[in-house]
C-alpha cells in the first residue's frame, strides 16, 4: 500500500471558513454523514457543494460522473414522504458506484423538511451506509430529528462580526484598504446585516459599478445611493414593534414590507439576522421575538406562508407579561 498522502484542499470563494474547511478536509478520504448548521447567509450551501466537488476530485470522479453520484434535494422540490422515498430509491437502486466511493444525497433547508420524511431516512442511512452518505443543511440544529443527528458529524457555522473578515473580503473583491472610507465600510456591514454572503455580494456589485463608471474611492453616500437602506430601517422598526408587543403596528409594518417585494421567508430571515446583531439583553423582549419566530416557522412548515399568515402569527404570541 502506498504511503503517499494526497493534500486535499477545498476550493471555495468564501472567506472566514478556515476552521470548517479544515474539518471537512481532514475527513475527505472517508467522510461520515455530515450536518451543517448555521444562520442564513453564513455560506452553508456553498461550502457543502465545494466539499462535494473536492471529494469527487480527490477520488478522481469526472464532472460528468458527479451528476450520477450526487443528488440534491432542495426546499423548492416536493418533499412529501412518497416523493422523498422515490428519489432515494431511484438514486440508490440504479447508480452502480465505483469501489470505495460514496454516493451523496444533499438535503438543503432541513428546517422545512417534514418529520415524517425525516423518519423515512432512518432505514436508508442504516441499510446503505457502506455506499451512501447524507449531507444535511439547516439553520436550526433541532430541525433534524435526533436519530438522524446521532449518525452525523455536526458542524456549526457561526456568523461573523470580525472586522478582519470583512476587510479581507473587500481586498479580495478589488477594494484594498485606503480605497474606501470607514463610513462606507460601516454602511456595507449595516445593510448586509453582518451576513458574509450578502456582504460579499454587495461588494462585488460595487466593484462592477467601479469598473463601469471609473471612480476610484468608495464613499458612504455612494453606498447609500446604490443600495437603499430603506428596507433596513423598515426591518429595524418591525423588530422594535415585535419586541415591545406592539402587535397591531407590527402587522401593518409587515404588510408595508411585503408591498416592497419581500416574502414571508425574507422577512423571517431578516428578523433572525436582527436578533444576532441587536444583541437583545431584555429577557421579555427576547422571549417575545423568539415566540413570534417559532410560531411563524411552524406556519411555514404547514405550508402557511402568505403575508396574512405571517400577520396572524402575531396573534398567537402570548407576551411574557401576560403569561401565568
């Protein structure tokens, strides 16, 4: 047996993910089932796909063959138990794997995956463990049932507020230090709600504008003009209304935001980001916003995802002050 060890690197555009990529690289030869957990915008789906690409590259599986060895089940698909079983059976039954190479089933957005569909995964994970690996992605670790979690290596991807991370993203995307004001930097972190993915996307758009228009120095006024922070103000006001139990005002505010083109999921994701960066200290305020978010995601899991359903979730919250 050869004693040569191949150095494996996961090629990713994400920055600030060194600890996660190191853990994934260390097990790329014979990986376990994997469960990636993190807030929206932390790069979970991106790093998952980058890992699978690196895995197949390491095992010399061509890009054409990768399509046969890798099935992705996203939240856009029907994920009822019968459809789910059919997808799993088709993938396991008909693809003849090369020796020593796993098939992969990537299941994104497990937060909306029905519990009955998750139960249907228990037997395939046991029966085909010698040839198949599952990679789960979720915002909340508790979204995946315990029997599935117990079979996975769980990786928690933490949101970052590191100044060094955002400065490095700016540098990589064409904005070295000295080419932007501190006010412009602050505007970008505020508008992106400290999401690495959103921050990187905004910086790339600004660099495209820089090339097209020929300016050299990025200022806060230009950022404000390019990315109207109006929605940030609207979301901040909604957040304040919810934490202060102003339910009628919150419902009206939700409708205003919905009219701007934001969906049920968009509003919840933005609120969850607000929870991270606002650093709530008041226990009553924390309780109220968490109760609203929990009830809203319950509605979402029941396919109740209209703006009226989101507004109705306000009526289901029992504020701390009126609880027995």
